[in-house]
């Protein structure tokens, strides 16, 4: 069973449209739709925006649906000049850029008393995602690297530069680290897939609504191909 999480309706509607839905369940104000996609058993859900929603959603997928994999699809802001709008970022590892326990001697982003700074995505899922990109979106840039998450929409150049300097992230968004942490705690392989909608700087509030639809379209193409490749 493959669990797919999107934060917004726009990120899941196009996938639901090509699924054979067999059942629906609502829990924690989230509707989980289980069925077939590309011949595979899939459950897809809109988690809502932010890390708490994303973590709750992931735990329900594990507890109630027994998922074997978790895939998070969505959009993000670029943190590197060479990563352009509409490009795809595939997570290598994921961390919380807004976690700060440095006063107790922890590294920026590290959760106190956890044995890891970041959460590593599954190597097999990363490779399958790269292969999928090469097939369905060969015209756009694909980058494998660190995804950083916080409960903030980043639209300030100074904040972007601080996050980049501290964490060397490829893109920033609002759910991935919570999904990754919940998957890590449950021993479930995961990957975060993000299409770039803006540059996470002073232009973000203009670029985001302009490029949101194209970014979502690219991520949906990638997701459908990826699911078909998972054994």
C-alpha cells in the first residue's frame, strides 16, 4: 500500500481523477481515498497545510492503512539560484528549519533527544523518482537534495538567505519534515517530491499564484509515473 499526501486540494484532485476509488474514510477532518492507481494499491489524502496536519496525516496512514511507503507531493520555494521555477526537487534528506534548541547545545534544526539531525529519504524511491522524471518531464531540471520545512511561507530574501546559510537546503516548504519524521519513527520508507513554484524571496508572493498550476501539473505527472514503478 502506497500512501500519498498532498497539502492542498489542488495537489490531490488531479490524481484522484485518474484513480479507481474503492473506499473513503474520514478521520481528523481528513478524507482518505483508497483504491488503484497505475495498478497499485494507493491511499491519497489532503493533509492540510503545515507540519502538525502533515504529521497527524502520516500517522493515520501508518496506523489505519498500514502503508508500506509514504510519498509527499506538492510545491515549494527554491533556495538555490540554479533551481528554477517548475524544476523538481527530490528529497535526499529532510529537516525542520524552524526547530531551534541551540541554547541547549543542539545543532540548528535538530530535535532535542533525537538521534538524527535530518531524516533520510528512501534510496530506492529516490532512484525511481529520478527515472520517472527523465521519462515524463525531461524538459525540466531535476535536483536531488535537502528539503527544509517550517510553518512559514518564505517570501523575504533575508530569511531565505539565513535558511540557506544554516541548512544548505534545495527548497523550502511547510510539511515535508513532519511527514519524514513520522515516517522515520514508524520505520516506513518515504520520499518528498516538490515542484518549484517560486524563489522563496521578495518575488514569491507574485510568482506563487502565477506558477502554482504548472508546478502542480509537473508534480502530478511525476507522481503517477513513480507509483507505476514501485514494486
